[in-house]
């Protein structure tokens, strides 16, 4: 039955959309594999190729390790389903993702997680500290958004978009982490570095006095991040991650 459903969906969409579906399903599986999922309560979205108004998001109620290319729900910026689907979507996910996709034409993927380390740092007054090489890459393109409650109010959207601006990483205070990317691979790599920086910070704070990176090094972080990671997500990191997923469970491809 699952194979029939996958075949049906694949026949209804373009080759480009199917490729995005496969990569987005892989992103969900990788979020689960890294332990960043929060039962069914976070979300990753991707713009449908060739469309300014349609994007794909997870079916609400499915665990991330269950998500497949064909189970993703295609909706428009008004939250309406563009293709028949038995699944609903997370209302808070729609609130957050739709406004970013509408405002940032350069963004193909929006990733949001409630990782324990990310929420812990998001609850700290100073936010992310310049204490690791990973933090430098994040700090070169980091913004903050104050907590306004569960993201169900459309009135919050303009403030969220304004706070993100042209950055790649957004710390949602008291809430979690968000990254955007030109590709799904870029958004995932940014999130990996973001979450790792938070994990290092929480671990370091349990020990002795912290050593901050010198300001003059911070000033070069943006260029260093561009040289070290720009384009590498899609060229090197993402293909390796997909190979790893297929060794574990290739059912995301269906």
C-alpha cells in the first residue's frame, strides 16, 4: 500500500519536486537520528521548485523517523492543501514557516527544532557565547527573536521576519533554534553547527571558567564561515549523510 501511495504521488509531481521531497524526508530522518526531534512538535519545510507560494511540510502526528517523500504535505502560504492528503499540518509550524518563505525568496528550506541544548542556551540571557569555533560560524549570521508564546498568532509573523532579517540562524528565546538555507543541505548543515555550538556551551558551563574568543577573530568569522562551509553542505556533507541514511533505512525514499 505504501509503495502504491508513493508511486501515485511521484506521478503527480515534477521530477524537481520529487527530488525536494526525497531530500526533505531525509532531513526529517536525520533530525530524528541526531535526537533533535521533539515527538511530533517541530518542523522542517521546503519550497516547491518553480513556485513562490507552495511549500512542503511534515504530516502532523507522524514521528520524524516515519516520514517519507510521499507523505509530505504540500500547502500554500494560506495553509491550504495543494494536493490531497489524509494528514493535517502543525498550526504553529505553518505560522513560523509560511511567513519566512513569503519574505525570503532566497530561502528554499526552513528548519526549526526544540533540541535540549538549543532551548537551554535560548533561555540564557546572553544567548550564544563566542567560546568555540562552531559558535563563530553561527555568530557570523545570528539573530534573536523574543518569546511570544506558542506560535499560533499571525500577528507575531512580521516581528519574526524582521528579527531574522537576512540572517541564516535565528535563536527563538525560551523556545529553540531555527535555520534557513538556499538548499535543504545548507539549512541542515547550519543547524548541525548551531546545535553543536549550543551543546559545547552547555557542557563548558558545567566546568570551570570560560575562555572567550578574541574580538578580532570574531570580526573575521563571517569570511571564515563562508570559506569553510559555503556550498560544502550540498557537495560533501549531504551526500555522505544520505549514504548513511540508506545504510540504516532507505524507506524515506518512498
